[in-house]
């Protein structure tokens, strides 16, 4: 069924009448994207948020020396955007790219504002989404302070099992805030322990 | 006027009828706190969120070796809690302490849930609050990647002018993710440039 996982995602937190559901779906744009497609490029106006229906995406920051730092991964059933630039309607600081063939539903900023006015339950829905995003970041800060890189890698592969094998090691390393060499040492140690 | 800055904070984003305002205020507990009072201690159940009416607070993580890492400062007109533990009703990971005499209004988790049901506009209010908290964290991650420690210190003293002189240098340094020695070097360089 079209929109099934999107609606399941919404129904986790709010209920909609038929007409509210139809309005919501009418505001979304479905996009089928090949691997390595940018849904957002650094510098480009960030005016939409994407729901990942299938596939996976990666958001990264590219610094002046050309070094990429992975800020987050977004897998099936996640919403992803450069939130700071989306909320403030600014050119994106981040680039968001598919790491495999993906299907996303995109919602424009103006349409989201209309949705808040027409269907106020979406205030609740996005309140919970923002709350989850914020506490995920808070948890990451505390884990960076309290756990070893190895412990954080173990959490990572549990949380994103579908990502671990699809992206470059240096992308995972930059997400964990360690060097690719250090990550490779952790993985070597891990495989020796398992053998 | 009692509650003035609290209500101004709320009215920035939503409107309330008289009875809604009275309900909201009835759920809050005013606390006058001396300097160095803990409003939350690591390990203690985190069941309330605090609005800073006056004064300033600091949230920090204490690691097993006894090292404190400052996670955030909360000044007048801010809301502060250990959000991860508040939302999940867990023992706090963070300690939150006043850095000067302060007045806060506290709202319990259960009362907030009741408020969402009785006055749904608070979904909007906290949606915007969570959104701002999340984008602040996102901005901090990107600034850590894209700016020098000196640039981040300059942003810090502009954003929290009232904090800079009230806390220990090592607390500011740990918030910026640098050593106290490095911060002192930055400040020395800055004062030499100004002279």
C-alpha cells in the first residue's frame, strides 16, 4: 500500500480523520532516488524535510579543506533535514545524500506551516519528533563523554545494522568522532575476540 | 508582577485564555535557590523541567574519574532539564546547579502531560522549544567542525555575556570542548589584541 510506512509513522503519535489524512498526503512529494543522489546540497536553500520510506541517507558537513564529517544517518522510518536551515529558511550547512537507492516523501516548509494551521495535531507529532531528535543529540554528547569509542561503535552497529556495511569506514569513524585508523583497530580487536 | 517573564516567554509562541493561563500557573512550583544549589543531581529521578525566572544554571556530566563536563548553561528566560531522562522518566545523567542566586518555576512531567491534554496549544509551545533546543545542538556540532576554538569562544561570550564572569574558566573550556590552558591562551591573545 502506498504511504503505508509514512502513515504508520504518523499514527504512532496522532490520529487523523480521512480528510486530514488526505490533506497531509496531498502536501507530500514522492521521490525515487538512485544511490549517491543529493536531496540537499550545502549552500542550497533548505526548504523541505524528507521521510525515508525505503533506503538510507547520510548527512554530512564538508569543511573548507574538503574533509567530510558525517553528522547523522537516516534509515527507513526516519525524518531528515538540515533542521537549523529548514527552520530558518537558510542555505544548507549540510549535504544530505542517499547511500543506496531510496524512496523519500518530501514536505515543504510552507506546507508544514499550513499543516500546523489546518491540522493542529501535527504540532504534537512534530513536538515528539523534535523532542526525540534533541534527546538523541543529548545522549550522543553524554555518550561521547562517558563511553569508549569501542562502546560507541557497538551501540552504532546495533542502532544502524543496515548502515554499517553500506558506507565507507571513514564515514562511520567521522560520525563516531574518531579516525578511520582507530575504527579499524576496534574492528580488528572485535573480530579477534569473536574468533 | 509575579510570573511576568514566564508568561512573556509563553506568549511569544501561543495565546491563552484567562482560565488556561490560570491552569498553567497552578501547575508550576516557584523555587528561590541560593548559589550552588542542585535542582537536579545525577542519579536522581528527573521528573521536572525548570524555567529560569532570574539567575543562571549550569548542567554538567560527572564522569567516573570525577571530571565535570559542562553540557549547557541556562540563563534568564530559558527552560532547562536533563531532557533525555525527563522524557523517559529515568535517573538523571546530568547534574543541574545554580551558578548564582536564582528563581525558577518547575513543572512536573505528569503535569506537563495533563497540560498537553487540557491546553493543546502547549504542544505548539513545546514543539518550538524542542525545535530550538535541537537546532542549537546541531549548530554546535557544525560550529565545532567549522570554527576555531577562538571563534567559538567569541560566540559564547556574545551569547552568554552574563555567564562568562560568573563561572570557572574550566567550565567554559569544557563547554567549548577545549582545555582550560587553551582557553586561557585565547583570552590572553584577545586582551593583547584589544590593548
